[in-house]
């Protein structure tokens, strides 16, 4: 079993990964690089210690040295940028077991045009789309289709590259913005796509190159404002499991979406070991993929991992080694619900205030957790705000009302100037 684990990243997703890995039997210590000041915790009876190392993922030499010095046996890469930049490849060359695809597999997220082509080849249900490389081509297409298509920057744009236009003028403006350089090289090519309607669900698969295990379906809330209004954010909250996608529906996605995608990747010589995250829309014509990500969702991860029983570290290591069949089963807590509510900084998703001290009058419980994201420790050791999304309160319950009570109660014990919270997360599944 993996004894020392290194998690790459610094957000709430990585804190929840470190938390779950530290609770996996056989794990001695979890390192997070670069991590944040809220993640650090001492070893307890049920959990290994979590420590941070201020090493940037771009500094390959320093990451390799860290792996060597700390006798790291498994590396779990959180964010898409280091995956797309080939960090997993560089570490594998040095014999390390890595959970996370190489740069080739990360194209599933890093190029929407590439992902679309793969979906078509694999027969995966998705919206009809066109790839365009110039403004003229894009505007021509819009005029020929005579309706406002969804406009997507091909490359990584930090979640800001998609415009779901309601009018032709909005679609044209999005095309203009992209070709004026709003997304840099990520917007040199666009995918124009038919608009789909229906509830959205995130379904995540842990893959070992050939086989996979599905996590419970989750739903996140991207907009800043209550009632799902206002600008898009990295995610203001999430809940899982999603009650309107049952086990049978999930099994169907395994055979119609995930296994064909893994096979299509393999056909291209890609040994995909990591998360395939499918952003699904449940349309009247059945589930359709609107995007793939090559990593755990943030904040979906924060409400998925607390639902799992079993040894997450052993499962991620088995994926990293291409041996999922030999891993202990990853069981989902039966009849449990998990809620995650993000507290952001004032101004988010625009420019935010920083450096406000964070106070916490509560203490961790078995049914509530806090996962830190945009925080740092000041000179006196005091935790302070240092980003857009500051932390997430996570609650477990027998139903969603209990889970959200736990999450909001825990969040209420934590305070800082400008604390910004949506109080309607999970409105679809709450009764009160
Ligand atoms: P993405 O960055 O690909 O996750 O897209 C951001 C959001 O745009 C998604 O979560 C959807 O809400 C929306 N979206 C993307 N593609 C479509 C589509 N074809 N039809 C309707 N909405 C879409
Ligand atoms: N929660 C959406 C994402 O991680 O992309």
C-alpha cells in the first residue's frame, strides 16, 4: 500500500483529497504541494498527518526532489494545468506511480475540439458541433445555422471560455471576444455547438487505463447568485448523490460513455490513468456529454469523497498502476447525502479583498468538515483570506436536509470580513 502520498494543488479539492487519503488505511503521511495554510493537520488515531511543501508544480526538479526526500510512493495531481503541461509524464519517467493522465490524455479537457472528435469516434452522445479557426468562419456558420449556438474556446480558459448565447448578437459578441484574444491561445479555435436543455450532472470515473469505477453523481452550482443567477464562478457549492440519476442510469453511462471513451483513448495509444469527469446534460433525448474534464471537479470532489467508504489511497494507487481489478472495492455509504457550501471573498468572481483574518468558533465533527481553498497563514499564524473561494463547509446526513444543516451550521461558525455564501445550494433536493 502507498505509504507516503503527494497531492499536487492548493484548493479545496486538494484539501478534500488529502483528508480522504490521510484516512486511508496504510497511509503514513500526506504531503500537498504547494497546498495552503488551512490544510495542515497532525496525525490522529484515525488519520495520518497532512503537511504542505511550498513547491510549485511547474518546478519539476523540486517536485522530484520532494518525492525522493519524502519517499513518496503515489502522486495525485489535482488541477488541469499541470496535467495538460505533462507533469504526470515527467513523474512517470522517473518511476513514480501517478494518478492523473499524461498530457496526451489531458487533451480531453485541454482541447474541446479534440474531445469532440474523440466523442464522435467513440459514438458518445453529445451536441452537434463545428470547429472554426477564424472570425469569418464562425460568423458564416452562425448565419447559416440561423440560431445562437453555444460558443466555446477550444483550450483551457479557467471555466470562462463558454458563452451560452440567448441571441445572435450575444453569440457574435462571444466570437468577436475570442478572436480579439480574450482567451489568448485557448481561443484561437472555437467549438460552436447546438444548445441542449436539461438538468446538469457531473459523473466522475476513476480509470486505470482499461477499467474504471464510477463515483456517485454530483451537481454543482456555478453561478454566484441565489436562484442560479449572475456570473459564473469556479463553483459555489455542490451535493451528491443526485437523486434524479439512479444506479441503472449510471450503469448505462458506464457502457455508453465511459468505456467507449477509454477504448477510443487506448486506440490512440493513450493509457489514461486518472479521473474522467463527464459534465452531462440529461436531455429529453437522453444523457449527453457537454464537456470532459481530466481531473476531479471542484467543489464536487469535496462532497463525493466523504460519501466513500473503503481505501481511497489503495484505489487511486491501483489506477496509477493499471491494476484496478486488484483494488479493494470503493463502496458508497448507503442512504447518505453530502452537501458542500462554498464561502467566497467579497467581490468574487471579480477582484476580491484579501488579508482578512478568519475566525472559527467550532470544531471538526464526524458529520461536518471544512476544506480550505484561498487561505494563507499570516505572520502570527492566523489564517487569512487569500483568494476567491476561501473554504467550503461540508455536511453528511441521512438526507439532504440533515446534510445541508450540518454544512451551513459549520460554515456559520467561521467568519471573516466580506464572507459571501449562497444560502440556496441544493435547493433542488432540500425540503426546507
Ligand atoms: P463548460 O465550461 O464546458 O463546463 O461549460 C460551462 C457551462 O455552459 C456548462 O456547465 C453548461 O451549463 C453550459 N453549456 C455548455 N455547453 C452547453 C450546451 N451545448 N448547451 C447548453 N448549455 C451548455
Ligand atoms: N465544478 C466544475 C469543475 O470542476 O470544472
